[in-house]
């Protein structure tokens, strides 16, 4: 099976976020970036499918030069080669989900993969749609929020997460696109050997198709207003514990 | 092209609990915009559900029946809803932000060269000339963002987050029911869905627990779980967790609170080391009181907390356990 894993590079979870001047986006200069967590699970699923059934795993990411570090990590974990769709950070901000998916679709078409995997949503924008829109643009079936993937004679049998602890199996023919949920597999670390090998693996750089008019625009980002007035408690751990017990007794009334 | 069309979700003749929240959102948005609100329900047989909607304040109820839309598949929904949206020609198509909507609505919007504005937490519809602003959360709830449809050339698609609008604010009235004949053939459906199932019988019912102590990523490693278990025991509370803890197998999945786990509304929700990603907050924001302990003062959990402590949970939690036991003695 030839599998493409579409990966997004996002700010690290613990990163201190500051709104940029003019409030159109966040300050990016001193941010630390990492692989979008659900995409890491998509990569893991792809690597396990390859180990079981053979084939090739290609990692794909769109963004400025910095995304090549995330692609290199994926190569070190066992992906065979990488495609970097080169697009400046500012240009990327001017593309909505449809624009991003169109750009990825263009890079994917030439490869004709059997399977495309991606995380179910990004940790930064969280729109949760790029995979589904990509499948629609490529004219292939999709299934979302997938926990497990098994190969069958006619395609794949996937375990899809539903709400409130329910699941469902879905049979899907290939080629197909799946959006992967976190937690289905245990993530691997890159080995020293893997890191060494990654240096010999190919990363192809392709130019992004020109941006088109957006359907939706992100007009402003800002700190959320508090929904509740939070009373902050301070002091030594013992003092804080004593204050909390008072609250539990007299305000919350559970003691 | 005018009005708001709310597409409700049902399975086997039972509404998804978020359907009427979406209906409330649609009615309120239409009222602010000075336009009409209609609703649609899809299924193999939706007569009773459509009749229920006919008792709401709506311009029209679209009853879309086709044997092939059950069981749910994205292909069937996209095909049928594309026809409905073309026929009804609404300016806005509004969905509840359910897992099912996440599966098909982005593809439906693509058919109209539009992008779904997903997981909306507020709608500001007062600027009639420029169109409504839709607020969503970014970066796990650390920031809010205002989104707008770029040009009014096609329908604007949006989905509203659970708990944002109240189902009990849906206005009653009378509305005519219009049957919609959709064209759909079996060959258009590529996926074969199986019956929904649960992994194992749910033995923990967090939804009835009066006190919940919940633990998140801040716990660091599995060996530290007993620290919060002791606090839960001292308080006579159920122990719960955010998704990453259950993903790692540190606590069973049935103790997970959030959109993929249980929805709870205890008297007290004590969140330890939980940053408060949206997916977690939707599962616990109905709690009567929330106490949050987190090392990051900017963690979104503090936005919904009544009492907050910024500090090291490994120092504070044992002290709190001690103090609770002393207070009970």
C-alpha cells in the first residue's frame, strides 16, 4: 500500500501564545513548533500498516522552511520519503480550509496513493475539516475519527469513534482518506539508527499552487473573556489547602 | 437566497440532544437578522419528528425521506443535503457540532465552494450589512477568533458547539411540513457502516457522581495517579480524567470526561493538571462549581473555574488531601 500522511506543524502545547499586532494572528517569531498530535497518530498508523502489509509511507507537509524539521522527524521514525509544499507563513494565513486542501490535493494527485491519513483536527485552528475536504476534492471516500485500521480483501475495515463511548466499524474501498483520532496506537520514538537513516532519505520540495479567494476569513484573534469570575487562591501549599477546605465547606458545600 | 436553515440530527427516531440547541441558535440568529428560520430532518421515515418540528416557530419544516440515508453515510448525506440546500436556497445552513456533522458537513460545504465555520461558540449578527461574525476557539481554547464569510455568493455553513445555546429556549409556533423527494442511488454510497457498539458495559456512571476529581496531562506519569486517587477518596469523589490520560491507558476509557467520553454536571468538579481544551470543557461546563489547579496561569480551565490555584499540583494536592481528611475527622 502506498500511504501519504498529511502532517501539520503547530505551536507546542505549552507555548506562551501572544496575539500579534493588528490581532490577525499570533506572534510566530519565538514560538517552538512540533507535529500536530493527531497527525503523529496518523503517522504511527501508517507505519504499522506498512510493517504489516508492506508498501511505502510518504509524509507531506505544507508551510515555510521550518516544517522540514517535522518532516525529518517523521523520516527518522520510519517514513520512506517526504514532500514539502513550500509556502510562506503569511501566504498560508491567506488560505482557508478549501485553499489548504486544494494545495495539498495538487501535491498528492501526482502520487496516486492508495490511502491518505491525517489527524482529525489541528491543535491550532481546530477546524477539523482539511481531511474531509481533501477527500471531496480528490473524489475518494473518507471516514473520520478513526481509532483502528485493518486491511481487508476489498479495502479497509476501520473503527470509527462515535459520541459518548460508542464505536462503529465501517468498510471502505481504496483509495480512501481517513482522519485519525489520538490514542489508537502507542507512538514510537525515533531510534538513533532511524535518525541516521533519515539523512539519506529524500525530501522533495514542491511549489504551492497560487492562492485563490477565500470563502471564509479569520478577522481577529483575541484573549477570551472569562465566562466566570474566578477567585484565585494564593499562598504556601498548606495555606492554599486550608483555603480550599473553607471553600469546600462553605461555598461548594461538599464537606 | 435568504433565511437560516437548521439541519437537525436524529438516529432511529430519537433526536441527538444537540439538535434543539442548534434550532435555538437558528431561531435567535434569524430573529437578529430579521429573516426566517426553517428546519430539516433526514431519515428513512421522519413523519413523527417532522410533526414535532411543526409545533415550533419556523417558516417551514423540510421532511427529507429516503430509505438509503439510514444507516448514516457521508455520501448519502452530502448527496441529499446538496439537493435540499439548492432547493431551499438558505443564506445560512446551521448544524449542531456533532461527530456526524464533522464527518459530512465539510464535504457538503465544498460542493458549494464554501468552508464550514465549525464549533461556533457565539454569533454576533447585529451588523446586517457585513454579515454575522462567528466566534470559535483556537489553540485548545487559549484564544478566541472572529470568522466571517468572505463573500455572500453562496450559503454560509456553520456548526454550533454543544452547550452554547439552550435547547429550552426554542420558541413554539406552527410551521407547514414540506416533503422533499431526494435523488439517491445505492451505487453512490461507497462506505458500508456497521452497527454502533460499546467496548464493554459501562460500569462507572460519572454523570450521577456529586463530586468528581479529574486529572489531566499535568500528572506527568502513571505512577503519580495515586496522588489524585487519594484526594478523590478523601472527598468521597469519583476519579475522572481528560482524554490524554485514557489514551495512555493510565485510567480506563470509561472515566473520560469530554466530547468523546462522558458529560457530567456534578456539584463539584475539581480539575487537577487539566488545561481545559474545548473537547474537555464541553463535557464538564455544566458543573455547579469548578476548582482548577494548574501550573499555567493562562490555562483555559481557569475561564470556567470558580476557584483557581496556579501552582505545583505535586505540592498542593497532598496538602489538600491532608486538610480534607482533617476537616472530616
